[in-house]
C-alpha cells in the first residue's frame, strides 16, 4: 500500500498539469514558502520565463508587484482548508519589467508537506484583444466550469434549469439529469420558492436585488444544508438572458458562526455578571472596555469610564508609576498588585489587580486585560482587627495603669485629699473602660442589624434632650423639618450620640454650645453637628475617622463604620471656614427613604 500513494499523487499532478496546458490562463503552483514548482506554457510566455531552470529561480513574491505583495499574502492567509479559494487583483511583473494587471484566483491544494498554493491568473490588461490566448471556445469554457470549486447552475426563461456542472449533484444530491429542464422552484419549500422566484423575476426586470443570499436546502437524501447563492445575469449568443448561479455549501461556516456567537454570548453574560471588575485598555492606557461590576465599583456609568485613562480613577499615582506599569505590560509581563480607586463621591476603594498584556496574533502589544477584585471587606477586617488590638494595648491598658497607680496610693500614708483623688481616678478609669467596652460592643452589634426606614428627627430630638441634661449644653436645632426618613437601623441613636457627645465632652467652656442643621440634596439628607469647642487641626482631620491610631477615638471610628453601612458618609471641617480654633462641624450624609 505504501508504494501506491506516490503513483496516485503523481497521476493527480500530471492530470492537473495536462489540463493547465490547455487553459488560456496563467497557471502557477508554489510551495508554502512561495517557491515556484510549476508554470503552464501560458504563464511562462506571459511572464517572460524562458525555461524551467529560469522558472525555479523565481518565486511568487518576485512575480507580484511589491506594493501588492501584502494584499496577496492577506488573501492567502485566509485559506485554511484544501479547496478554499480567494480572488485578489494585483499587478504582476514579467522578467522584462513589464507590468501586467491581473485577477488571481488563489487556492490551497493537498495536505501536510505536499500542500501547495495554486494560482490561476487572468490577464486583463489586454481585455478585448483578438489575441488567441483570450479566445474561449465551448470546450474550454466547459472545462473551466466543470473544474470550478463552485456548484454552478444556469437558469433560462420560465424558471427552467438549463445547465448544472458536476459539483451541483455532488453538493445537492442526485445526478445532473435530475436538474436539467426542471423548474428550480420545485427544489424548495413553498415559502422559499416564492422568495427565490421573486428575486429571479426582479433581477430579469433589471430591478435592484441582492447578489448573494443564504438559503436552506433539503438534499435528496433528506439532509438539510445551508447554501450561499451568488446570482448574476449573462446574455447568450442568441440574445437571451440567462441567470448564472454559483452555489457554495456554507453549512459548516454557518454552524461555526452560530457556535461562535453562542460562545460569545455566554462569555458576555459571564463577564457582565461576574462579581469582579474587568477592564481592557489600549496601548495609551485609555479604557476600551469595562464590565458592569467595574463601573459600579467606581460609581460611574460606562460612558464616564470608556475612553478615559484608567489612572484617572486611581489615588495618588504619578505618571512615572503609571508608565512603569505600561512598560511592564509591553514587555509581556503579567502582574498582581494592590491599587486604590476613587469613587465619584471621593470614597476610596481598595482592590487587587491581576494585569495581563493583550497582544494580536503577530505579538504586537494592544493594551492590558485586567481583573479588578475589590477587597474593601478584607481591608476593613484587617483594620478592625488592628483597631481592637490597639484598643486593648493602648486605651484600656492606659486606664488599667491609672487604676494600678491609684490603688497603690490607697495603701500609702497620705493626706485624705490625695486618697480621695486616687479613688476618683480609679472610678474615672473604670468608667472610661466601661464606655470603651460599650462602644466596641455596639460596633459588633451594628453589623448584624438590618437597615430599615428610621425617622431621623425623632432620634435626634431624644439624644439632644439627653445631651442637655447630662452636659448642660445649649443646643440650637435649625432647618430640620420633621419627618426626615433615612436608611439606618436601631443603632442610629448611638451614631448621633457619639457626634453630639464629641461636640461637648472636649469643650472647656462652662456652657458649651452645639448647632444641629439639616438640608435635602436630591435623594440624600445632610445633617450638620457644629460646636464652639477648641476645634480640630488640619492634620488631625485627615485621620480622625481612621482606625489606625484612632485619633478620633472609638466613637468617631464607629460613626464612620455606621455611616458607610447606611450607604452614607461622614466628613469634618471647621465651623468657621479657615478658623479651626472656632470649633468643628461634622456633616453626616444619609440616604433618604420615601414615605
């Protein structure tokens, strides 16, 4: 068996070359590296190649005009299977330097190491010439049509099929005689028959109709296929008009296209519904794609994100840092690093970035593909653990030290006033510890409570009364018209008490004053709590709500956590702009809830 294959292959080559010598076309065959292995006599004459030795010294690249070589390569690159073909118009150049404009029909033949590129070239620089090499007799035309890779049918008057080539029965079933003389409408179901007949009639009348259209066709063996019909009118020698139809089986192409579309839809749904953000930028760093999760992470619409440099939405990243990241991707490196984003509201969103370079099939850098995982909960958990650790090692430890020191004084022989002061210190320290423990307990409770609709004005009124009674403060309530319903939980009073108590507890005045005012802004409500205490420095304002160092104390840390849980925010500023010593103003923003 192994000895027969070469003879069969050689026989096929001889038949191809014998047929090519009869054609009034330039026929060339080349290896996949574009070196020429065969030219028919027409091609050698057209291109000025004297003999086979000279033929082996040229290549397709040397025959195609330099400005058209890339066009030829693009056409050839599309071909993936034997029998597929592409038509491309290029300029050829003969050995004498003569320019020849031609249409090339390029196709693949064979497989593996024996795969070849076959080129059929039609010279149209002398179209209309009476030169014998452009003379097509019936035998030559029939040879060309019968050896076409397309199934070809010719339809005359009254819908009758007058001719089919050998590829028609191979594609659609049966034999040639099953088609000749029959009405083409008989091969389609009623609806499709009406459609094709309508197009046929309009084309013959000279009306504008599509040249190419897909059709579903049932073969004689019952198999359903999808065909692509390309139709045009041609005038016969007797003046009659014929409809020439080229037919291709596109069943596999349509199935592959459907599968691709379904896969794309699945991936689109996956990407748009994934919890992580996904973004793609171009080589300049502009965002060209962002999924819904990433847009929500930034609290921005897709229109606000697309087309913008991604680093525009980050915190404190200079151009040098950004350029370093871009150069890493250009060099092909993937990376995983932490990055903080800034929401439209100014809120910081911590994340982990998994960045991968995006390249085309040639390896050219196109941009970056990045998965963005928000780690706010993780960061908050880390900070909470550190906060509680600091609380134990700093605040409570300090109070315990006060109690130990004061208790030691009780056993000493000291004046009565010293002993009374020591006892007071012990009780104060115990009270501070109790207050700290209560606040921490509240911090644990509020995470478990569901949010609901709460009347802010009622809760504020209750806490103001307690503040006046306990601290003797003067409280001015302005521009707050009840009811004001906000999204909160049962611990909203604890939040307000922390703000109110903070306004007076550190105020050295004998009669501290507090102002409470409110305003509605769209679907948010802003409550301001101001005081006439010693104020807060600009540096301390930046960290007052931070757990690290808890410069604002447990109460203000708890306020910040609760505001975020309610979908709001808290900020601090001077009561009198630019004058910290005139007191502080805390602005609590909460979501309003409709009646």
